[in-house]
């Protein structure tokens, strides 16, 4: 850009002539240093390049076996990490995950064989352009699915890198609204007997949560109603209680369930039907009488647009690790805001706490990390119902790579 550092023979800022050594003021020194600093910033920005990309797959055993109405018994989750290093030695971390071990190796494969070569040499500051480049390069096999997971991990790493470079925590870099984010404990507890359900809930209340989500979608609706009634009784009349059906029902079944739950002051019913049935969502919302949350299984901005414009959701619930990263998560949040809706989140709470802290229409943060906290230097803390967005630069997630090494997935080679 033709910007040059100041020459040593400085000229006074009022134009009155050369400055003698004895008359150099602090103001001139500061001005010169500021100019040189700005020069460095501009020249750095000009020459910034992605120098290396490292992607890894880990199969993380869950602390306890989990069950929901669709995914059945879960013993592991697959964690795919992406580390992007620029030519000045700064590194950004992104990650995504899948339920069980399914798909983890495919995501890693796409990162290694397709995405890596598309990223090397790119300017990591140009996140929107990189998103478009990846989206269209992978379009034929993508438009959601594995490609959205892989792009998400890359996009998160780029935003981490960019906010680190700006020396700001991610939530402030994104516009910063409030570092206090209300959070709920997302239980995966469909098969727990009621006494264990209540014991788990008490543990979550003791940890600082003041809102709880439980699974529904058992074989008989009356079993669900009995469990929801017991939970409402346990929590008292006002503490927010969400229920999550994990796409188990038909529209008619979901509507019947929503009506049955309406007596128990349910904050939202989550994923009542399959994610692609936007009109079905609308019907369940209109006829069931309780708010609907949905979106963890929508992996493109276009699907969210259809769901929101169909009037099928009260709480859009994008997951930054599968919707296309921070770039698309924010677009969904803005789309929700324009429709007068709050936005919530799914999984990866260490990332979503930043995004909700930067969203003027933030609803609850789902806190449930599949036990990833065992591998984090700074696990999320909850106090009196709120999580605090970290003040470390970037997203501030520091993984214990040595501990993860014990859980490394298959080598693609
Ligand atoms: Mg859910």
C-alpha cells in the first residue's frame, strides 16, 4: 500500500521546521511511535497468510452412557479439531463434533484432502471470502452434512485467530452485549428412572443452574407426562423447564404431546418432529400451545430461513459446530432478531457463550459438553443461573492435547 516508516529526520507536526534534539517533545515521540505502530499493523495485514492447517480426530468416551429418543445409546463423541497458523506464528483453534463415532473420520478426511489445499496461502482475515470459497468448492457434495461440519471447524478457527490478533475476547470482538449469559443444564436422560432424574437435577441446581432441560419421547406419552409432572413438582412452579423430543414424533403425536405438557409451564418443546418438516413445526407450534425450539439439525442458513419464515419456531437453535461456524451462526441470530425471535444454542457451550454474549436477542445457553471439560484448562462455570463469557483473547478454549492424545481416532493414512 506504499506506506513507509517515518524517517529519522523528523519534522514538527505544526510545520514550523526541523526539530532539534533538545526540542523533541514527548508528543512528537508518541506521534512517531504511533505512526510506526500503524505502519506495522498495515504491513502485517497486507502480508498475512495461512501457513499451516492441522486437523485431528479424537474419540472421546462419555463420562456416562447417554440415551435419547433418536440416537439411542451413546458411549463416545467424535471431536474434530482444526488448528490454523498464520505466517506470524499466531494460531486459531476450531472444532466440531459428532454423536457416537459416526462421521468423524469423514469430516477429517474432507479437511485433509479437500479443504487444506484451499486454505493454504489465503489471508486469514478474509473470513467471508474464505467461507464462500469453501462453500462453492464443496458445493456438489456439500450444502450441509459433512461439509458444514468441516467448514464450521475452519470458520471457528479463523474467528479465534482474528479476535486474538485484535487482542480481544471473541464476544467483545463480535460486538459485545453482555458477558453474563443465562444458561440451562441440558440433560440427556430419557432412560433415567425418575429418582435418578431428580438426583441429576439436584446436582445441576447445586452446580449453579437455575433452568433445566429433560428428554421426552418415550414409547408412551403417558410416561413422558408422568416424568414431566414429577420434574415440575421437583423444581417448583416457576423454574424454567424445557423438554426435548429429538425429532421422535409425527406432527399429530407432537401436537398431542405439546397439549399434554401445557399444564406444566414448559419453557419450550424442542425438536418435536423431523427438522425438514417446516410446516409441521408450524402446526405443532400453532396447535400445541407451547413454544418450539429447533435447529440443531439444520446445517445451512437456507434451512433456517425456511423454518423461521414458515413460522415454525419460537427459539431458533443453531449449533456453531455444524451450521457453518460463527459466520453463519451470527446470520441466523440476526435473521431471528429481524423476525422478533430470541436465539438459543446447542452444545459446544464454550463457544456459544461468546456468541450469545454478543447477541442482543440472546436467550438461554445450553450447557452440556459431553464431558469435554475434562480436557479443558478453563471449563465453563455457572453461578446463580449465569455463565460468564471469558475475558481471555479469542474464544479462550485451551485443550489438553496430551490428554487428548490417549483418545486419538484412526489415522487416515
Ligand atoms: Mg436437542
